[in-house]
């Protein structure tokens, strides 16, 4: 009279559990860590600092070479290669104008790749680690005032490039404002390093001295801004009107 009830196949349940485990936030975060470690290891084996020692291949010149350098620049920043080194290399290899265009394009490319990796593979897991006043305040600042906050981070050095990328990816900041703020805010310091690299053969020239002076002044300005904003980050989750001494 009654049709037999089909029993669940053990293999189907195992496959479901495996798929859930592979797609879990911590599995994706582990994949992100593995990808970044592989990229960093590959870049260390390539030794990008050789660009400053031996220069760009002689057969690669002009616009295509600058474009290729910009692509490599973006990949290197994902692998945690310091941007100042890449900016100096851009200026030394291509001059101030082409070097600046290549470096800024590579900066935006590398930031975009890092943002997408962090948002896709690490956001769910990393948001669970956002604890404490400073982390919560930074997350809230980027989520509410993404463009303005990221622009300030790019204009005033101090926060590592990769750290800013992944903090933005963990927050609710949009992708387009992130790229725009990165592109605009990175121009001044990038230009200073590129100009310094292009004039490295004449370290006593006024242009080189002006570029290095700007780099030093921007670092000092960044430290002053961070010092003045420390109360906002330290007490970002404190109710309005409640003094620090009254907080339990």
C-alpha cells in the first residue's frame, strides 16, 4: 500500500559535509593564507630588488615595458614587496612621467587584487576577529566613511599598504570608492619616490633633495595625524557624552 521511504545514501551525506567544510569561512581564509604565502615565496625567489641593481632588460623599452612593469608591480604588492622599492625602480627605469603612471597603475591593480582576495576568501573569518576598541573603530570608520578614510590612509604613510587593503576588504567599504581613494591618495608619495628614483644618479640635485624632503615631511605629517586621531580610535565605541574616566 505504501511506497518505501528512500534512505539517504551515506556517500551523499559525506559529500555534503565535505562541501560545507571546504566552503566554510575558515577554509577560505586558509586558502587565502596559502595563496599569499605562495605569492610571497615566489617573489622572494625572483628577487625583485635586482631591478635596481641590473636594470630592465634592454630589449624591453617604451610604453609596453612600462605597462608590463605596472602589471608586475601589482602582483609584487600582493606578495608584500615594499612599494617604496618598486617606486624607486619605476623612476630609475622609466623616468618620472612614465614611471609615475606605471607605479600608480600597479598600485591600484595590486590594491584591487588584495581587496578582492580579502573580500572573497577572508571577510567572513576576519570579521570574527575584529575585537577591541581600535579594531572596531577602524572597521566602523571604513564602513561609514570609506572613501575619506582610505584617502587619508593613502595620503599619509604609516599604515602598511597590505594592512590597509585587507582592513578595507574586511569592512563594508565598496570596491569602487576603495580603488578611487587608492589611486588619488597614492599619487603624492608615489611621485616623490619615483622622482627620487629617476634622480638617484644625482643625489645632490635640487629635484632629488626636494623629493626626499617631501617623503620625510609626509612621514612626519602621518605620525602627527595618527597621534591626533588616537582618541577617536581608542574610544570609538564609547557612548557620546561619556567621559573616559566614567567608562566602566
